[in-house]
C-alpha cells in the first residue's frame, strides 16, 4: 500500500495543478467517516461537495450497482436499455417534473439546461436567431466548461479562457429589482442557485425565490434552478426550492443523484418544454447508462426510505446552533440551511485555509471557499453524537488558536 507521502508525490509529478487539496489522502470510507493509508480516521464534512449525501458506500446503493455491474454497464443511447426508463420514472416521481434528460456531470446538466431553454424560447418567442439572453447571478458557480465560465465573475475560473460565449448577463444575487431591470425583449431565462454553495453558502432573503418566480412569470421567461449541490436533502428538503413553495421551469440536478457512487446528472422540465429536444439535437454516450441508472434509482429510494431530508433539517439546525454558540472573536457570520453550513471569518483571521488544515489535524475534513469561508456539509447519515464530537473540536480550535 502506498503511503500518504507517496500518493501526494505521484499526483504532484503526474497530475495537473488544477486543485490545491487539503494535505490528506483518503483510501477508505464508510458512512460519514474516511481513513488515510496510515489508518487515521476523519469525519467527512465536505461530502465530496455534497455528492455523498447518503454516506460513503451506502450498502443498498452498492448492492444495486454490483448487481447491475454483472449484467450490463453500457449500451449508448443507440439502443434502449432496461434501466433507463425505470430510473427516469422514479426521478420524475420524486421531483414532480414530467420528463428528464440524463447526463453525467453537473456541468453537463447546466449545459443541457441552457440548450433546452434556448431551443424552447426560439421555438415559442419572437427572438432573432443567436440573440437569446440568459441572466445569471454574481458569484455564481455552475461548472467549468467554456460556456459556463463565460458567465462567471471569478477571475481565477475565467482568466485565459476567452473568447467567451455570448448571450449572458449578470445581476447581483438576492436582488430582485436588479433582475427585473435586466430583463429585455431577448431575455429567455434566469439561471440561479437557490443557495450559492461555492460562493460560501450564501443564503438569500426569505421570499427571494417567490419574488423571482413572480418576475419570471410576469415577463414570460424561464426560471432555471441549479440544485446540483442543494438537491436531494442537503438543505433539509428534497429540493431547496420547496422551502419557498415554488417550482422552477427547468431543474438541474447531479452530485448526490447517485449517492456519490457514479457520475449521474439530469435536466428536468415539463413535457411541453422538453419536446423541443429532438433526435440528434443533444446526447451523451454515457448519459443514461444502465450502471448509472441502477445507482440513481436506488439512491432516490434510499433518500426517501431513510428520511434523509428530514434528518438534514433536524441535525442541520442542531449543528448550526452549536457553532453559533461558540464564542469566537474571529467569526464574522455563521449561516446555514439543513446540513449546508458556512463559517465566515473576519479578515483579521488571516484566511480560512489555516483553520481547515488545523481541523484536519484534529480529525475533521472540510474545505475553505472564497478565502475567508469554511463550508461544513457532512453526509446526511451523520449522527448527533458525531456532530457533538465535531462541535467540541471546533470550539477548541476557534477559541484557543
């Protein structure tokens, strides 16, 4: 077995430097816990950016994948397979949408949503060719493709990747007046995260999504919600939009859709909108493959059977209250919804990285985002006593260092 040092050296020698990981190597996992090659145990408070909501190696999902692995893994969409229809039916039942277009990664789901919105709007609205415009929010994160980084305002994600794809404009997040002012005759959609995850778990005001829904309806534009991080129980509801009792026109999902076992994503919408997608107009060799469908279908069943959304709501409130009770002078704000929590530090703290590395030394794995913020998002199967253990460590770190 390779040691931690050997694993890091190999990656440094042969891998691109597009990540700056916390200095830990994970080689085993179960539930909410992970281990390094030397046997050190850590509480996973990142969940692979909310992809592992069901916990690592959930036995029911593994069983479904193992059974499928010995039967059929890939056909491409040149042929039907016996798993795709079952999976899409279950996904539509859980989400309440008519139809789904399966892909692999979250970025692919976003690209799919953009294509659906554009094609539907050109077919149903009087918009000149190549003039459709989608509004996005400042500090958004929707993926890393060239089109998606074209509407990012993160210099690190965009610099050196031009020319950029046209057809997008920004408005401040959580600002409905700015959204309404930005709409013009060529506007077709507003693409937004209900909570901005990579920006630091930025939670909009109560009523923001309801007002956004009203504005989109008034101006006959599509509301596209990116729930790739917030979906499948992370915020205490199956989908974050349920907190405000609204529904988007197009829902984009990924990450936890398979329980973190295999890449699965999808764009969901009504039959009326999805019908603009015709044979040959969009596709993916691996999108909708039988192995992914087996994982996705069972992950949805586990989510409901084990009431993971309800656990996230209850334990998230408990975890949030516990962190807020820590008397730490360097805390600027502690915020969260469900098990999606952020600790934002004051500038004088000197950045969050030193604290995430200290947390690693004490047995908690989390990751800093946007310099000053620590995001905490453990698997939804985490137990109350494990949260108590983490709270004791966080209190020690932030009151004694």
